[in-house]
């Protein structure tokens, strides 16, 4: 098959998800990747070098996260021109909101909307950052393009599917649930070596977060909870970068550590004892999946996909978003009980292997791609 992927956000999460799919498909299919470098982290840039060596056809597209009708139309034209010059494609798969809008409009212009899929990876309509006319515009785009410009919308959790069916009144056949899947490499360095590098004692208890330090991820909640925890043997490790990094680093607590952007996430996860995801909204967190693959207890807020990731009291805890008291309580439970951490660690690894492996995700995607590639109009 000839498959084109279009993605705007090339950061940890969406970018990693697209890279996993491209790596798996490149062996047997002709894969084209249209991407924006405006929001691409070091891991994604590294993958681009790898893709060029395995035959993935790469095309950088100027694409901005912000809504701008002039620049967005230029993006649509660039994608449309690429489709016309390199198509037709058996499948066009758009990832994230901006690529979902521009890519699906381009597919209409090229008569390929019946071959188009869209994975929001966290719907923009969930964001409380968008208000007024901007929020209305986003809602209309998701509604109209969902009906007119794609064959299927892929939800990454049952919660996300239910939200789409209720909010946009899509037919149940329109929205297909395929949970994200990952493959986590083994750590390349022992736990003690990385702890020594970071200045963390071997006997310390480490709460950790990996991902973008942004409004969506709400790292301020975790920092406040850690300050209120008052557990002298505990450390808090933030792995990642983002617009909130500088303000977060104003903390004077020496047991709060910021690594910045790292490409050796398995090594950092191996340092953690508990993973915490304090997000305001999510689709289905790849960072939390990586933590599960690394056998970590999970604390997350009640966002879409939380119940897919965590069985309450079995492999972690789910707390209400913005509830710092509740977050402190479950952090204290895990900080003070080694048997509980060990039990949840085993349960996380088992749940990951049952549901969130890359092999399982690729089986579902391949089946969907094959069924869509045969559609004729």
C-alpha cells in the first residue's frame, strides 16, 4: 500500500506515536511522512534520519499550531500539491488537530477523502485554552470535517469515542477505537548510574513526570502536591521541556530536579519509583504507557483514557483534576508503603503487555488500512 501520514505536533506523544507506525509499515509499504519542524523535539529529528535510511519519503510542510487563515491556506495548498504530485494514495492518515484540518481539506481537494483517517490524539475541543470564537471554530472544524472529509476517526480510548459520539453526533461506525501501543527499549545504563548523575541518593523515593511542561499537562499541580507531601526521603523529577519550564524552576526545593529535554527516556523511567501524570486533558497518554512498560505505579488525573490505563488500587490511582489534596493523599500512600509500590509495579507491567503493545496496535491499524484501501468511489 501507498500510505501518507500528515502530522503537525512532532513532540513526545503524537510524534512518537507516528514514528512507531511509520517504522512498522516501512518494511512492506511505501510510506510518505509530511511533517512540520516547528514543534519537533530531538527524538523526532533523530527518527527522521533513520527514516531517510529505510526508505520513508519525507516532506517538511510549514504548519503552525495557531489558527491563521492565511498561513493555514498555504499549508493546505502545500499538502494538496504533494498529494497531487505523489498520489494517489491508498491511505491518508492525519494526526493531531491542525494536521487533521489541513490534511483533510487537502484530501477533499484531491478527491481522496474516502481514503482518509484522522487521529486527534487529544481533541482540541477539550482544551480550556480555546474560548469564544476560537472554540466555536475548532468545534465546527471537527464536526464538519468529521462528516465530510474522512472515512474514519480513530479514538485512542473508549472515553474519547464516547465523547465524539455525544459531542458531534457521529454514527458509531464513524469512530473506531484503537488504543495506542508502544515498544519501550531497555535502559542503557543502570539505575544507580543515572541517579548519581542527577544527584539523587540510591535510597531516595522518586516521583517522576515525563512529557511537555505545558498548560495541558498541568505540572504546577504536581509541584504543589510534592511541596505539600513533606516527605524528606522523596524527590521529584521532571523530564521534558516546554513553556512552563522557567516558571517551574523558580522553586527553591533542592529535591525537585529538572532534566530538560532527554532522548534516553528508558534510563530516566528506570530512576523513578512512581509515575505521575497531572494533565488537565488527554487522549491516551503515551508517557503513562511508557511508565507502565517500565513497571511503574501510575497516578493520573481523571482524563480520557485514565480508566484504560489505571485500574484503581491495582496498578495505580486516579485523582480528580486540580485536586491537590487528593493527589497528596495517594502520593503519601505510595511513599510510605513499599509492598503497595511493588504490587502496583507488577500490575502495571502486566496491564501494558495485555493492552498497549505496539504489535497489538499495528494489527488493528493494518486491518483498518487494508479495509479502506479497497474502497472505490
